[in-house]
């Protein structure tokens, strides 16, 4: 069989689909052939027959997967804003970001320095079909006890930022200010025609630091877009204030109207790829309205910079991302998380929520995991073989400690029967999130699937705020 390239699902737009594909799609070879929503899940008995392809009943299927290489959460926010404000139906739908954005109730939480692993499985609509969800959770960290931060804000103040985009940037910066602890280091670089340092290595007195507040209030707009100069200066300032005991991040705040060149990409990637020490990762903060925001810039820089991409359309969202979920956006609990599945012979993944999947581990880029966070992968499996309940599924997660860089791993091996006997509330929520994203893409039959999936998820997770928000958005379409 030919060597498979990773499945890069790419950016999908409502009403229009762009995306990568398998160069070598194989039946019963483990790798997805399509990205359609998972089927409704009910009981099944016998595996399906495929007369065209010989079934491999002997060799286990080993796959390497990644949900997303930067833990971005922009896509679902943009989609929600489009639906609720009645905008035109052109917004990026990246399914993995919908699972990143949702909150997950995996228990127990991981012990300090470790990761917790949960695998849930349910039988599918037809014989030989299953839905599997893998949840990898980091330790819970009290915001008041987190490590100190060194944050350098690179703020776009070009003319296109006038009005709502700059208002939203100020909302994001005020939320960050509210999350500061005494001793945190804050810098602000402003750029339009030129790049200027408005705040350099300021040591915060605590939440709502008055010096930082004054710098935020003074932000204004006008002029051109010297992104390259703004990035170069921001990294110079970040490096000058870098400290191994701090979380060191550059935050790019923009409406996405600038362009990124090869030199800029080298700057961002070079600071993020230092495997011998904690990198200065890039967090992309998109600001403004869904109608005017250009998503491509932030999607590019955060892929290069190994940080999250978020979109801020309101003060409430600013508080959610940089108040309630501050550590999820800027922190690191585990580095270079690599996930592998060992499935019974004859199994394949036919639908997958993540960004990359391959038989070759070198073709799947590891992802960092933040504190207070869960990495979630939702997939639909099929098998051409008769699968006894005693057949085993193994999920293995290898990673490096965020502080010591020590290599660690955690694994779970369970039989199909054991997994089917477990309650699976997070799997049902994952099925609803997956179907919701597919509905926003306009996938055929997705509207009915999301209705069924939401009902099942709400039954398993009563009062869940994410599910309620999805219902609100779907009602507005």
C-alpha cells in the first residue's frame, strides 16, 4: 500500500468547501475517506460486507492523529456572529476549532505535570460502525497560582482598525489587564506606518494595572500597515524581557487586513520552534465584526507560531477568552503532544474531527496543551471484520513536560465490550458539536443529524451551555 500523506481538512466555508484530501484514500486502511458528519448512533450487530476490497483480519491498524496544531478557537465564534447578526454566509468552518471552543467535563482531572486520558465508544447506525471520542485533559490550575507571564502585545492601529475593530482590541486588552497578577510583565508595540513601543517591560502591580490601563485608553488609529515592522519589534521586546520562569507570548491584535511575508513567517516560526526551551509562541487575536474580519492572517500566524487564534466580536467574548479562559489561551501544560490509536484489524476512520491523521507519525505535527483544557478528537469508525467484544483498542499519548521537558506518556487499553458498557456523555456532546459544524458547512443531511445529536447530547448533559448556544445559532439560520 502506498504511503499516506496527512489529511489536512483545511478551511471550509459555509456554502463553499475548500480542503485537503488524502492523496491515497484506502478502504479498511485506517484513514478517513470523507469529512461528512457522523451518523446517528444506535445499536448494530454484524459488520458490513465490501465485495470489492479484501478485508485484513490480521494486522492491527495504527494511526497518528492531531486535533489542531495551535488550539485555535476562532471559527465557531465567527460562525455564531454571522448567524446571529444576519451576515452573508461566508465564514471559515474548521471543525476541530468547534471542539476546541467547547468545554468538556472529563473527570477526574489530571494530577500536576500529568495528562488524563479518556476513551468513549458507542455503536453506530449500521453493522460494523462505531463512534469513538478521545479526550486528553490537563491539570486544573488556580488562576491566582499560575506562573507569571511576559506578554508583548503587537497592536495593529492602521486605518482599517478605526471604530469597532479598535474597540474590540481595547476590550481584549482590558480583559487581559483584569487577569494580571503582581509581577507579570507587560509590553505594548503599536504599528501602522511605523512600529513604536508604547510600553516596554512594565511590571504589573496586579489586576487592572493603572499604567497598562492608561496605555489601552490612549490607543488610536490611522496610517498604513507595517506588519513586518510591528512583528520584528514585538519579538525584540519579548526577547529582551524573556525569562524562563515566565510564560512568554507575543499577541498579535488585528482585524486581519495585513499581509504576511516570508520574512515574517521565518520570524514567527523561528521563535516558536526552539525545542530546547519554551518558545515565544504567537497568539492571534482577531478583532471587529464577522463581516469585516479577514481570517487568513490569524490562521496563518498561529499555525506558524504554535499559539491559539481567537476572535473577539464583543466585550463578553473578550472576557470569556482572556478572563475565564486566560490560561487556556496563553499557557502550556504539556508540550509536543503526540496521539496514536491502535485499532483492531479491519478498522478504518471514515470521519474525523481533527486536522491531521496519518499512518506516519512524522506527518502529524504535535500540539501543545494548555492548563485547564481538554484536547478532544471525535471520529466515526467502520470495520470490515467481525469484531469480538474482546478486541482491544489502545490510545497512547506521548508528550514533554512543560517545565522540565522530560518525555512522558499515558495510555489506555480497553476492549470494545468494556468501552461499549461505559456511559459516554462527552461522546454524545462531541457528536452534537461535530454535527453542528457540518450543518454550518451545509453538508447534505446534516440538519437532521444535528437535531438528533442535540437531543441525545442534552439528555446526557442537561443544562449544558454549549449545547444551548448551538440551539440558539441554529434557530437563527
